[in-house]
């Protein structure tokens, strides 16, 4: 009997008793688990090469879990009707993913939490090509992981080998064992996924949730629907027992870059990916969260990249790489998504990678983070040009299929761009309060009369509860805070670029319940720059 701790992965091996010429296509192996409570789960097993098959299982329930196998080849005694058990004991450690469990959706369907109810503020990083050999294992992958953990990141968005910005079987996408599929799409290649396992496991052991993107959207017609479902069943079997999140496809409604008429909103692809999403929903016994990543065409939301939004657990947005010009579409899309039915948590999963095309620097990273979160997202995903495509110091990624490039900054320089640390600081600040209870309140703040913002989107953004208000001011202006009656407030100002804090004391509201607050950092920053105001209720009441 194998022994495993709660929420850790038990791996059980099975050996075929007879040869199977095409094991990936000809053999299907499922393992039925029965928990001490009587709960059952049918877990798909995966072909691990040669005669070897494996199943991975994890659970929050302690005690003895019994299993038995069901194989499509009922004559193979090594795979069919094999019985055994797993002893699950308490977890001993401090990894939050194992202490609190995998992610699920809160009861009000507005934020994410762990299985035990602990709120989870998503701070993601974008490593689309992070499973390829250009980010070397183990030293470079571990270095980047450690940097992100130290800054407070807890999610990495990573593609399962079928990458964006390249054609199939481009050598830039190979890992140490080559490609995830044979070149004629005849079979999955387990040796590729053995190497990918190391990286996925390292993220989990570091406390980072892997957000697994099954494939970039344009691979669907290349593999076909049946093959893509097999690809997804394999991913579920390999990684579903880990505390992962599923993203069905990247840019699901965007065709291959060289298609005639590109770019266009590919509705045929949306129909296909919707069928794949329904398949994953039905196939995954661990019920990991599901979303899909849209392109910047049409509706900039996962809801626009799926036929049935009920297939989604949370909404992923992609709102552009246009520097500050992306602010309007970003805020509009966040607000739109939060008004839709069914309600679901909202995340901006791609916006303004830091340094892309020489733009979108740290000030824009702060602008996008605070404008999204204070308008109601349950976290935010960051990205840095140089990391998502893994530029190496001696070998930049190079040309995209359209012939251009996004910039040559190496990944190990991009790792230290200031925006990542500033967003990590922002997450830590929000976690001082019950951020999951925050509600947007644009009526709480405005610029003084006569002050003109650069446009209608560069305005204060406010959110909070009855006891705390967080207000982001995107320009170096003074602020008027409204509706202060009923409470006595302490005020603190922050420079979101440095974390510098200034105590402003108690607010003195005028007759209308308003207070004018001068920008306390104007002199320090040469009359330029954003700032942040936090109000908390003071002892003594109104």
C-alpha cells in the first residue's frame, strides 16, 4: 500500500502484460477510486512510454482509498481489473497549496479561494513558452521561480507545448526531449511530458499554481477535434492531480497568423474549443477551475471566446498592448464582465507586457493593476517581454510568423524589470485587509474642480468596504474624497512605485462630507506620477 500526504500526488504504475502497437490510440485506462467516505472518482491514466502506464491521484480526505482499473483491452491482465489501495495521511508542511488545497470559486462567485475557504488573490506571471529548453532546467527555471515567489506571485500561465507565435514543430519550442507530439500528429510523446513534469512539479512545490494552457487556438484545425480531446485527456491525466487551473486555449478565437484575412474573429474555432471545454469539464475528476484566453478582437473576454459561459469558472480578459491607450478598453471590459450572467470571478490575464515594443513600462503596469483590481477583478496577471517568449542573452527569440519581433530583452534582465516588484508590493498591501469584500465605488473620489485629466479614463479609482477605502490616483493631481460622513477616518498615502508611506492623520470632512487632499508626493517626484490613498476607520467613531 502506498502512503501519501493530504493534497500530495500519489503515482501508481501499471505494466501492460502484452504488446500494444499503438498504445496511445488503442488503449484507454481508467482507475476508479473509492474514498473512506464512499465518494468515488474515475481518474484517467496516461501512457508513460513502452508498456508503462501511470495514474496520479490526490485528495483532501484522510484514510484508506481503494482503487481498481478498467482497461479498454480487457484481456490485458497488467492493465485491466488491477486492485490496490492508497493510505492518505495528514500533510506536514507549510506550502499553502497543500495546506489549504486547490482553487475553487467563492460562494458569491466574485473571487477565488482555496478548497478550505481561504481567499486567494491571484498574482500571475506569463511564461507562455516556459516549458521549452530555452529556459534551462533546472537552474534557470528555478531562478525565475524563486524570484517570483520572493515578490509574491502565486500563479504562472504556461502553455503545454503547443505554443503561440510559432508554427508547429518550430525548434524554438522543443524541450530537452523534443516536441510533445510526433510530427505527423500520430501520437503524444511521453518523454516530452516527463521533462515538463519536472517544471510543473517545481512550480507546485514552490507554492505557485500552474495555469495550464492546453494549446494556442490555431492548433485546433491542425490536430482536429478528436486529437485535441486526446491531448486534453493526457494533460488531465498528467497534471490534474496537482493544484492546477485549466485554460482551454490561448487566443481561442484567433486563426493562424498567415491565414487569408488575418486577423479575424474565428467563430468556427470558438465552436470547437467550446466542445473541448465541455469534454474537459466532463473528463476531469478533480474539477479544476476552467477558463479560456481570448484574443484582442471583438469582446476582450473569455465570454466572447466560448459558446456557453456556463462552461467557465472564471473570466480571463486580454485587453491589449497599447500602453496607456489600453486603459479605456481595460476598464470597460472589466466593468462589462462583472455585470454579466452567470456571475464569475474576473481576471485580466494579458495586458501591456512590460517592455513590449519598447513600451508599457512600470508606470503602465501599476495603472493596469490598480484600475483592474479597484474595478472588481480578483487579482491580476503580469507579463514581461523577454520572459513570455524566453529571449536568451545570446539568442533572442527572433521573428514571429508575421516577420516582426516584440523586443530582444533577455529573460534574466526582464525578470528584474521594476513592474513585477511593484505589483508584488501592491498585492501585499491589499492583503492587509479583506480585499475579497471590496466593492468598486467610483463616487468616492474625484479630482478638484477645474483639474483636467488627460482623458476620461485617467481618473481616480476607488474600492473598499465600510471600514477601508483604497483609492488609486493615476496622475499627479490633488484629490477630493466624498461621502465621508458617518465615520472618522485615518489617511495614509503611498507612492506605488517605491512603497513609501506618509501618514496624513485624521481627515477633516467639510459640510458636504468631502475632504480635499493635496498630493503629498508631488515635490518628491518632480510634479509627476501616480499615488495611492488608503482610508481606514479610526477609533472613536464618527
